[in-house]
C-alpha cells in the first residue's frame, strides 16, 4: 500500500462517523481530496488485501493503519 493510500485510510479512520462503514468514510475522504473513483477502488482493494493478509476485518485493518501512522 503506497503512502497516499495509507494517509487516506488513516484520515478516514480518524474522521469516521458513528455507525458509518469504513468504505463510506474512505469514499468521503477521497472526494474531499479531489481524487476520482478509480483511486477509491485502488485504496479499498489494497485495504481488503491487507485485511485478508492479517486475517482481520477491513475495519480493524483501517484502525491498525491509523494507529501505525499516528
């Protein structure tokens, strides 16, 4: 996962609203940064691969990236 993707996921995890999925939060973060849908797809694909590799949920993988970054 490249540094920009990690930054997007970490920001999304920090700004995630209550009862909001990480997917929606990442989508909001991508739009706020002026990026396009293909970037969202790439970030989500990388995050899902990371979650599968670590045998955790996508939410947990995003939270772990947030903690690792900050």
